[in-house]
């Protein structure tokens, strides 16, 4: 088993173990992906990645972080995504959509404007979370039970649109301090109803959402979930790797096929904890203790490093983020470096 071994998730076969990790581009208008997204995602498909994942894709207007994020809550967005999906498929790659709601981390300016909170006059909106609390300096309101049910419906509708657009897989973004982590982590969740308090209550929203998505999408279509395996907050309330193992077991029992084990979201990670492959042990432990397929993320930049993760059975897929920004053709270069023979687009063969 190596980096270029095929792998199957339900009925979806990936030609290799390399994934374009979701990275927000902040380049959309009205949630509609455009030529930038076509080139960004398409070039990594040309570059040989087995699975292309979209950036966080909002399931409703209120789920955006900024006014420049992509969405899939209406037909115009769905149709724009279909064009991109079709191009990726033409490159012999598969493509998944990362469904997402920012929760308390919404209503912000563009990163070039330092992501300061938007005023109402600037198009801002009231942000809500699991609790009336403060997340990253923003004071939030708590979602009501009725609003939580509406949120689940938004995810279901977005999943159905993703199927119609031709996506091969769905990844629910439940990490990085966004909506679902704001429920499962006690750092934010201070509710006292069925969506707060003990572990089972705090994970309920996420579990119920994936249950509902599983019901409406094809049985053959895999569901992936990205979690923050730890939130890097060393308090009694901090979410731990053992919590993530327990959550992953339950998600597996409810139709989830794959866990992407990332980390953080509520605070900056201490620099002494960041090094090449620093989050790989999260994927390894979850895989070992639950048997679910996992993805490794976090400063994976070299072909040998990525190949070793697969060869040593630490994870089943490697998610390449910033290195893919530097090098859209990471997969082709990795194959050459590892002396593995892969198909290269005929238009580019003269260069390789």
C-alpha cells in the first residue's frame, strides 16, 4: 500500500490517496463559484490529485463567514458548481463538497480587511451559536430548538443539491471552531437542553444531521466528516482526542465513512506544537481505535512524508493544503519522486 494505491469509499474509487484539502478562496459573489474556483480546483485535478474537495460551502446565507464565500443554497450556485464538477471529472479525478455553516464565526470582512466584524450597514447579520457567548471576540445569540431543526433542513437541502450537481462525496465540516464544534465543545456550548450538557447531548446536532443526510443521498455516496480532534485548549472543558475517538465511533455507526482529523478553531495553536505532520497522530489513533477510514492533515508537504503516512497505515488519505497552493501539480511530482508510473495529461507529457 502506497500513496498511489487506489482506495474505495463505499462505491467511490479514488485513483490515489492524495486529496486537495479545502481552502477558502474568498473570491465568490452571492455564494456563486466562478472561474477562479474552476481554475483553482481544476488545476489540482489536472495535477493528479485523486480527490478534489471544495472549500467550505455554506448551506445558507447566514452560514457564510464573509460575503465572499461560496454556497449551495440555491439553483444558480448549484449550476455553477456543476460546471466545475464536470471539468474535474474530465481530468479523471473525483470531487467532494464540504458543507458548512460558520455559526458564531460569521458576518466578517474579507481577509484583506482583516476579517473585522461587518456592521449592519456593510451587509452584516446577527451571528448565532450553541449558546449566547463570545467566540473570537464576537458576542453571539443562542440558536433556538426550532432554528436547530431549520439548520438540519438546510444541510439536507444542500446535500441534495450536491447530488444533483454531480459531486461524488459529501464532507460535513464539523471542525475549526465552526457551527458543529460550537455545539460539541464545552468551551462554547453552555446549553442546558437536549443539545447541551453531557457528551451525548453536545454531539447530538452533528449526529442527527449526518443521519438525515445519509437518508436522502444515494447509499453508494460516502459521507466524510472533518472534526477538530483537539481544540488545543488545556482546560477541563477542552475537547480531547479521546472525545474524538468516541465521536468517531458514533458517527461510523450512523453512516459516516471517513473522518478527517484536523484540530483547533477557538485559539491559535502554540508554535511549538506545529511541525511537519503534527496532526497525523490524531488520524492514526482514530483509525486504530474505531476502524473508520481517516485522513491526515497538517504540514504534509513532501512526497516521501505523504507516502510514509500511507505505507505505515497511519491514515488512509493525505490532505495536502498549502503545498497544493505552491504546487498544483504536487501529485505528478510526487509520483516522479517516488518512481511511480501514473497517467499524466497528454497536454503536459512533454514537460514530464
